[in-house]
C-alpha cells in the first residue's frame, strides 16, 4: 500500500512539473481555476480571509487588529502554539496565536475555526514597508449552512468585542515621522503634564478644557454643517511659556495619541498627504515651531520673482555640506499650498476626531492664510507668568498655598515679564538644606534681576531711538542745504 501511495504521489509531482514546464501560463491558470471549482463543489466549508494591511500605502487594517485582540482574549488560551510579545513598565506578557496556528470558537451553538497565517513570497524584494513584506492574515472557516449567521452577526460581534478590548487595553503612543522610511515611529506616551499642573490662569484653562470637551461631543454637529471632524489650535508666545506642556496636557485630558510631525523630514506634498492618511482618529497632529520648520512665508514672495532671481539663487554655493561632499543637500519640497491642503483640504477629512496644533514663538512671521479662522480655529496665547500661575507652581513645587513673601512676589510679577519655566526653576530646591523661604527668596532675587535688566534694556532702547532721530534730523537738514546749493 505504501509503495502504491508513493508511486501515486511521485506521479502527481511529475505531472505538476510537466504542467509548469510545458503548459503555457494561460492554460495553467485555466486548469487551476477549474480544479479549484471542482474541489469547492464537494467542499462544504466557506473561508473568509482578513489581511493585516490594506490599500496602496499598506495601512494596517482595523478589522485585523480587532480580530487579533478578540482571539487573544477569548481563544488564545486554547491554542497549543503561542507567540509572546514583551511590553514595558512591568506589564504582563501578551500571548497571541503563533503563525500557522488554529483554534476553535463557538457562537450560538455553531463551531467556527480561526487560523493565523503568513504569506511567504517566493522571492525577497525590496519594499518601503518592511512589515508588509510577509503580511499576515486570519482565516475564518465555517460550514456553508451557517453563512448568514456568520456574515450578518458573528463577524460584527467579533469586531465589536475586539474594539472594546482595544479601548480597554489601549496604551497611548507618541509618533514621529522617520525621514528614511517615511513611516511613523511609535513610542509610549508618558508625559505627566495635566491641566491641574499647568501654570496658567484658571479661567483660561477652564475655557480651553470646555472647548476640547465640546469638540469631542460634536460628531453629529460637524456632519450636519458639512465640515470634517477636526479642530485647529495655534499656541503662540515666547519660549518657556509652556506650549509643549499644553499639548501634553491636552493629550492626557482627551486620552489622544500624539503625532509629532517634523516638516523638514518630509520630502514633498505627496509624502505629507500619505503621513496624514496613516494617522489614526483620536489623535493630535503637532507641528512645533512652524515658523522655523520651513520657509513657508517666503514662498509667495518668491513665486512672483523673475528667472534672473532664480538663476542667482542656483549659482549660490554657500552650503558647507555641499563643499565638503561635492553633493547638494536634499531639502524638503513641501509647499505652503501642500500644508494648507494638509490642514483643511479634501484629504483632511480622512479619518476623524483629530486636533491639529501649531506652535510658534513669532506670530507675525506666519502667513495669514495659514492661521486664519477655519484652519487654526482657536488661537491661544501662552503668556508670561502671572500671580495665579505662580500660586499653582508654588503648590506643585513647594506644597504651600500662602506665605508672607507672596505679596512681594505678586508686586514684582506685575512689574516684570518672566516665563513660568524660569519661575519653576527658581522654586526647585537646589539642595536638601534649602527650605520654602529660601526658594521664594531665590525667586524674588531673579524677579528683581529681571526687572533691572528690563529697565536697562528700555533705557538703551530709548537712547538708540534718540540717536536714530538725531541722525535722521541731521540727514534732513543736510538734504535741504544740498538742494539750496
């Protein structure tokens, strides 16, 4: 019997080799198609595949993630071969089905089989998406007499349960774009900032929190008025006023992921649009120091220039990297138009429940089209430290709410411009011997020094203005004398 089976298998392998060698591809495809139809006619089972990546840009499928979480929670305990994923922060290992493993599930008395598979290509080719070179997929197998139950009820049940598990076990991420692979690189978001610890006037904080809460509750309202479910925030103010801390507080308040977009690492508008598509909902897209990222404000002025100006720019060879390597340094080709379309163009409606946040130290340097209402819906000024902000910092750093020196500090704060970062630095004890009063006196000294410096700068500014007016007066008188002559 074994000899007969061996000869039969050998004959089939020889027949397959002859088909691949001598039969044309069109005929082989036709034979395979009819062979599969013949097999499926006698096979009573139906198969549904759920791929890990979808679309041209290989975006991770939400259905695949939901199924993975559902099976990890409900069916992985029955699998013989498991795959362990290590996590940080002393969290327990995540055990999921290994590749090519199979488990059974039951729904309303119907038995279903899930299998985890991976596609191994015949040849290894280069891809911009290394994760998608060997894509995984889940295969659902069931008897065809249960087709309606599975397709209309069970699959929806799995996706709903999987999304609930995802939400329960969700760990917020901080993403940044990789200039080499043009992909988002994730890291666990652990910033401890909250609105309770943010040094800002309480009324202003309350206003921002109410605005954020209204945004999250207005999905139907945005659909009613025909706008994408997103909102833009512009944070502006001098350095050290807490713009980055504000973003972290917003993310912790809403439980959103953060996408920190580095514009100088984006090659062109197409790549910028693709990065937008790959962001998830319930996220904050951040572009910090927008005025320093790219020369977006100068593009409109240069657009009207003639070809001679362009030739002059091309002839310049001041780039030190070019002198050293003999090659011109690659620069970003992102334009102001591409950035505007990124914020509120047609592609901005892909997904939903997103915040777009810009930060800048120089509001006057930004193009008015970039920060108009409708793009940056709410402008938030991050100003210098006031007395209310100081009291919050004193509570956080020194655990006090009242002190005899508060009156002196209040007077100095009203006369001096100092950032919350500088105030916090002076409130931190420099050694174990420093008590509360020593820290407050350090702050008073810093405020008095800042006040003297501001007065000195003001005096120098007045002197420069007087000298300038004197020179202008002399020039006007000289012109009159020359005209008389």
